[in-house]
C-alpha cells in the first residue's frame, strides 16, 4: 500500500507556534492592506491604454468587483462599529438587486426577466403569445433592394421556405409597392434612402438581434436563383462545416475571382488557383479563405465576429471579403463556395445610379471612387489596429 507522503517534517511546538503567528499576522496585514487601498485597481494599473481604447476599465472593475469589495467593506465596518457607507464604493443596499453578470446597464434587474437577445418574428396583437408563431424560422435572409428589381427579388424570395425570415432593406424609399406580392405581408421592411447593405447590416443585424438564426444570408438584389435551393444549400454548408460561404457564380458571366466561380460535379470547394502572382500563400485570399460580399452567408458565430469588424462609416464594405478570414479559424477550411447550389450574378449597377453627379462625372463614377477609397481606408485601419495590438502585447506579428 502506498503511504501518503507528508509535505513537511513535524515541527517542535514552539516552532509551530511561531509559524502559526507569522501566518496569522500575515493574513491580518494583508487584509488591512487590502481595505486601506480600496481604490487600487485595474484602472490604476499601467495597462497600455492604447490597447483597449474603447473599454471603460473603471466600469469593468466596478462591475466585477463591486460586490466583493462591498462584502469586505461591510466586514471592516462592523469591526470598527461603523455602519456608514464609504463614498468611494457604490451604495449597495441589501434589499436592492445588483447582478454584475447581467448585460451592461441591466444590473438592477433580476436575471430571470432579462431578454438580451431578440429576433424578427412577427407576432399577433391578440391571443396567447405562446401561440403567435406556427413556425420559428431558423434562418435569416436579407436583400438590399430597389423597387426596379422587384421581378428578381420576387423570384429570389420564392426560393426561401417558411424556415426563413425575410428582411428587405429598401434604399429607394419605396416599400408599400411591394405589397403586390403575397409574401410581402410576412416580410420585414426596413427603409432608409440611399444606404448600402453594410450600412443596414451594421444598424439592424446586431448579433443579439439575429441570435436565433443559425445562418444569415446577406444578399444583393441582382442575383439569379434558377439553380439555387436554399434548404439544400444549408444542408451542404452544415455538412462541410462552412462558417462563411457563398453559392458558386455562373462562370459564363465574367467573374472577377477564380475562387467564387462555380465548378461542375462537386458539392463545395475551399481553394483555387489564381493567376500567377496573385496569391502569396495558397491558404490566403484570393486563393482560399475567401468569398465575395455580394451573396455571403454567415453562421451565427461568424456573424457575431464579422458584425464587429464592419465600420460604421465605410458603407460599401470593400475589403471586408479579404478580412473575413480573421473571424474564423482555420479560415481555409471554414470559408468556401457551394458549387452544387449556384447563382448568376447579373451585375446590375443598381446602387451606382443612386449616387450624385459631381464635377462632370456620372453618379456611378463617384460611387466607384468612394468604394476604392474605402477599401484603402479599411486596410489601413486593420493594419494599424493589428500593429497597435502586437506592439502593446510585445508580440511579433505573424508574417
Ligand atoms: C435601503 O433600503 C431600505 C429599505 O427599503 C431603506 O429604508 C433605506 O433607506 C435604503 N438605504 C439606502 C442607502 O438606499
Ligand atoms: C423546414 O425545416 C424543417 C426542420 O429542419 C424541415 O423538416 C422542413 O422540411 C423544412 N421545410 C422545407 C420547406 O424545406
């Protein structure tokens, strides 16, 4: 039988006493040291502030240490016979609710009532709420549309079953006209003039709002869907573990990238050969880990990341396609193109016509120019953000 090994040899009684006293005094000293500096905290430590510019450290500290600090203070106050609350501490009242793990700002609510996520489910004004929905759609499809493309959108929407919630973002201010379509009554219409898909997505598709949906389709309006079946598409995406995907594009319509061209006879592909010199690494865009932004499909988790990467002022989303890979790991396995369900990119320059003629240039020229400019700005921001991070962490950036 193995004998339990003791961690130390037995000490003489006087030695034991000395050890005990030292430990005890140490604990007491530590305790008083702790409460003498109740404000010594995370926010006072020299964290590189440039690294967490948008995080309010004081807030985090309050949120997570408030209760324990209060408990400590109460102990200290009762020792001193002093029941007054310290002005330095938030005044918690034992009879009031304070739940630090609740979402920010909702700490006063009992967790059982907090609804931190939502959906686009349409409900009735009567009857029992629990009987409002005959089906809870698990997928979300959004189209950014102008009424001129109604035929195309009508055809596209009909490809999505009752398992899909449909949201239309209207950039031309025309919404009631769509009521000629039977499905329009079941559709959520959001109207804001002359805005882009990414502008709407940032404002109306917050990850907590779209949380019930397994997959989120962010589609343009000029896609031909004769060869596309949404349920089959989702089956393939699940089967191949694609977190970010798009249907293959008809290769007969001059596409820009080799990656997104549809291939015959296979279900899915995740990489490609590009023109010589276009890819520095076979695992990186545009040879892998890459889809375009015209017909992108995100998993719930991928969207939670991508939403945060969308910049509020860079509305065209140019450059996002090259950065999507930063949201999934390993990107060259989780980003891909579904060949078996494919679409035709009709290339209608719809939003372009929503621009403004300036200095003798056509409206679409100004829009195109801004697209390019945004691409550069986005790349610069990403590069800088990474540089700042690696510097603050004293890490070497990967190649
Ligand atoms: C704490 O709650 C009790 C009971 O509601 C109230 O009488 C007391 O004034 C409160 N104290 C503070 C500091 O808010
Ligand atoms: C909707 O989803 C359910 C559950 O996944 C499935 O059984 C059903 O076939 C789907 N409806 C259509 C029209 O595909």
